[in-house]
């Protein structure tokens, strides 16, 4: 009797363990706002911490159930002190490289080499109590400062420097981490935090795999075929059901049947890492709060948070229309993803699928040249699919078709001339031609866009201008380092003696993608 029941008992235990593990898994997917309802909103609105991200990243000292039980018992008492309560039940993570002191006299290359170890994180282990961190199985590099987790598009530009530094092992580990995220969540989140699970970032995964394979004879694109295809499914979700002139998720089907993509976020509430800022901003727009907040979140997915690029009038944040725009950079990245999937399938022996993706890429290229080449401006611009017109904002996103070799020679020449005439400044290329208080506008400049523009120009033989931009950017980075001992997240290229400004948080130092691009340009 006992032996007869043993398989049943084992099966019941197995089912029980499966239930418990799935319950724990589900618990770990909850964002801070979902985990601490009402408490989270009150802490953020009271501005207990100057940076909203601090509480979103908080490390609890007790289980969420214990914390919420204590909070609900105390919150309505006249003597309740919210700040004291938070300090009693949470630790706020500190910058893990705050204690690092750079040695300016040792030089920039020594500084860069040391920073890789400062910004490196060991594989994540589950915390005693649930936090917002999504654990990664392998080591990775973080940007630095307030950015304590891996970031999607940052990592490509960080990897450029790691490759020049000969650190192939961690490049593969980072690519494997991204493949793990795709397998687990169906896409690569903005960063490995639960509050980022509603959006991605510019899809550079294919470019990372291409770079890894190009410098490692033992690795092929086919090794990451499933991950590449699964990411593609995320960006193309809903495309097959769309009728002309309609949009769903990240996909837009234009009146002529062309299918292109936009930035989009599954959420329409204030971002948890910028909760108070979003809540207050939503009061100042004529848009419905949910529409406005989805546009804000979509801009965060673009990585350009924030820029006049996304504003209907080119200057007002409260007129943000990100989801109305088809971005030129996103669509060139997805062209590269389609090409990478074609190569991966060719390597794997699936010729039929390889041909299918080459056809998809060819159709996208045709649409890119039709909808993003603004002949009047002599430049690639975003396209407003709602009102069927070119965006009036001229930005460095227009260099992406040159980076991925999509532009015709005539178009490339026109882009080169505009970059030289309108964008080139003392320290490099400004991001947009609009000067605003937004951090992704003039006078600010960012490492990834310098690199995309420099390589794009070199792809079409404009080496003199590419060298000029490269040298000005390198010199600016080094001069700031000699003065401050730091490499920054962004720079003011119009007035190099001034710091980059704007944005929702103070200027950050570290800094992953600045380090990567600088080393890549110095050792071209």
C-alpha cells in the first residue's frame, strides 16, 4: 500500500513545489508600486528622496507582507512619520563606485582599464527579500552613477571598448545575459529592473552578436538564432493582423502596406523611477493622462529621454507625441536585426527562412528610403504616420542609415554636408538643432551618437570629417578628465568648459558608453 502511494505522493509534492516556485517567480516579477501599494505612491509624492529612482531600487529589511502589515497598521495614526518608517524598513542602495578615486596622473587609458573593474557586477543572487532587480546569471558592466543595473542600448557602446581592451569573456557574458532576458521575458527590458518590464530600448542585440562573432571564430550568429528571432517577434507583435493606416504595439502599417516600427510602452501610468515627475507633468498637458504618459514612456524606450525630437511643436514637453512618430534609428536597427536573422538561418542551414528574412529586410530598406529621406531637408528625419508628414526636427538619428549602409551615395553626401554645416561644434556633434533644457538636445552631445555618425561617414568615404569629429570628441573627453578625473554621461560640445545639463537627474559620471566609445575611437 505504502509503495503504491509513493508515486502519487511524489507527484503531489512535485506539483506543490512547482506551485510554490511559480508563486515565488510571480512575486519576483512585481514592480515596487505593485509590491507596496499606497506606500510607494506616498513615498514618491512626498519626495522622501531627491531622486525618485532611489526608492524604486530600495532594498527591504523585511518581507513585503511584513512591511505592508506594519504600514497599514500605522499609516492613519497622527504620529505616523513616513520618512522614519521608510528608513526603518528599507535600505537605499549607494553608488557602488562612489569610493573610487581616479588617478589623473596615470592617464586616460589606465583610468579606462580600471573603470571596467569598478563598473563590473558579479552574477546576481536573489536577495533575502524581494527587490526590483531582475537577477542575471553572468557578470556584466553597468553605466555608473545612479544606474546600478545593466542597460540595453548602453551595453553595445560599452562592448565596443571592452573589445578594444581585449575583454572578450565579459562581452560574451553580457550577450548571454541579454539572450537569457529574451528567453525569460520575450524581449530585452530597458534594464534589469521589474519596473522596466513594460518596455525595451533601441534593439542593438543583433549588433552585439555580430561584433562578438566577428572577433571570436568559435561563435556564429546561428548560436543566437532563437534569441534573435524571439526579439524580432516582440518588436513585430500584432503586425499580421494590422490593416492599412493602423498601429498596434510597436508596429504601424502605412497606407501603401509598408510595415514600420515605433517606440511604445505597454504601460500608461507614471514611470516608477520618475513617479512624482510624471504625475505632476501629466497635469500640464491637454492630452489624456494615459496618452501623455504612454508617450513619455515610449520616449524612455527610445533612450532619448527627453528631446524636442518627440515634441509636436519642437519645444514643449507637454506636447510629446512619441507614438505618432516612426523613428529612423529604430527602423534601421530592425533592418539590421532582419539581416542578422537571415545570416543566422543561413549558417544553420535553413535557407528558406534566410531568404524570407532577406525579403523582409529588402522591403524595410525600401520603406526606410521612402518614408525617412526628407529631400527638402537633405537629411533623414522621423516620419509622423498620423498626419503623414516628415518630422520638422533635424537630429543625429539621421546618421543611422549611413551606419547601416542604407543610404544612397547622393543621400550620404547630403547628410555629410548637413552634419558639417549645422551639427559640428567645438567638442563634437550636437544631438539636435534645437537648444532646449532637455538633455537630448543642443548643446549636449552623447558618445553613442558621435560613434554612429563617425562610422556612418567612414562607410561612405568621408574620413576627413569623421576624423575631425573623432578628434574633437576625444580631446573634449580627455580635457574634462584632466580637470575632474571623470568621464561623463554627456558633454556640452558648444561650450566645452561647461557641463552637460538638463534632464531629470544630475549629471552622472562613470560612464559605460563614454568609456567604450572613447577607447574604440582612440584605438581605431
